[in-house]
C-alpha cells in the first residue's frame, strides 16, 4: 500500500508550462482575455466560499472557506468546519489553506470499540503546492482532533514529503492503533530516504499519540 502511494505521488503532473504556453499563444485580444480571467477568478472565489455539507455517521458536517482571496491571504485563506448532531452544534474547528476542501469518511474502526474516523482534506495536489489532511475521531458522541499531515513536492522535484494512514484492518495494521507513516523521498538518490511512524493508541475512553523517532529532521 505504501509503495503504491509513493508511485501515485511521483505521477503528479507538473505541466504548468504547457498551460502557460497555450495562454501565451491565444489569439484573444488582451482586454477580453483579462476580463475572462477576472470572471473565472470571481467564479472560483464564489465557489470556494460556498458551504459544503456531508453526512458522516450520525453527524452533519458543514465546511468551507470563509474568504478566498489569493492577494490578501495567499495560501492561508480562513477555513472552517462545523459539526452538528441533529440541530445542535457540537464541534467547531478552523484551518488555513487554499484549493479544494472536502471531508472523507474512513468509517467505523475497531479502536478499543467502534469509533468513527474521518478527515478533512484541503489544498491543491500539484507541484509547488502542499495538500493537508486533518484527522478526527468520534466516540461517546464527541469529536476529537487527532493531528494534521501533509503531502508536498518541490517545484524542482528534488524531494517529496508524503503521509499515509494505516488502520487496524489493513495488512500492516496493529489492533487498536491508527498508524501514520510519513516519509521524505529524495528523487536524486543523493541521500537516503527517511521515514517516521506516529502511533495513535486507543483505549475505551481515550487515546494517546506518540512518535518514537524524528527521522525527518535528519534531512540535509
């Protein structure tokens, strides 16, 4: 599973130059082209700030960006997530980011009893961008934030940072644990690849997060 994810990561397209060349070769007059770009930007801003809803388990999750303005916020547009049980707001969280945002349910996992696991993803999955995942767990009708992890590949494609979760039911899983494997892959092979594992251990009413090693800081 881990190797498949790395292969997928390497396959991310970085063909920004091609799209830029197509724009430069356009025969559209400059004024009309500018207006078109402005209209697209306005439409994107409206789309990004529209609230999204998703039902996960017995909860309704409402999420999105409060504002989306590259000039004002860069890659740190203010985002939010509100979780309701019935009509009652039971949990709130915020984040800063850019690009698409969506909630992904990982279902009920056997973590010292059935516990609902889900994550909020945000960011553009392309070179020179960083995409994030914020992990959450629910039990006893409460929501808990676990941690945030990210994928990133530099524009020069020298190195890639990745993460992958391993659930108890997965082939490499451990009973009552969620494992998060992180790594640094050096595409020039001029230094060894680095890996770390975060262990999230669950008991009946609580969980504990530990990271025995900090190998990723060893990168030169």
